[in-house]
C-alpha cells in the first residue's frame, strides 16, 4: 500500500465563522484524534488534501507532518 502524508498546521480560532474563513483561504479545518489524549484542531491545504484523496483508497491512512511536535505522526 502506498504511503501518503499531509502537512498540518495548528488552528488557533475555532467555531463556524472561523472555519468558513479558513475554507475561503483554501484551508480545511480538521481535528486530530489520538487514543487517550486530547483532540487537536488543525488545518490542511484544500488543494493537497483533494489531490491525495483522488489518488488514495477509501480506507487510506495518512501520515501527518507538522512543524509542531505534538502534531507529528
């Protein structure tokens, strides 16, 4: 199976209005879940995610790359 990775940024503003602003700017709001840990709100590039989603399978697992240590993985 091919491996795919996404660049993830942390998200500072939460809520519907902030999400709309991020989407207009070409970023997709997302949430990173991890077993036994707090969820982390983030952002991925709409362009990058769409390109990977077209090439991947429906059950694909993505590796997350980020400048922030807590978002690595």
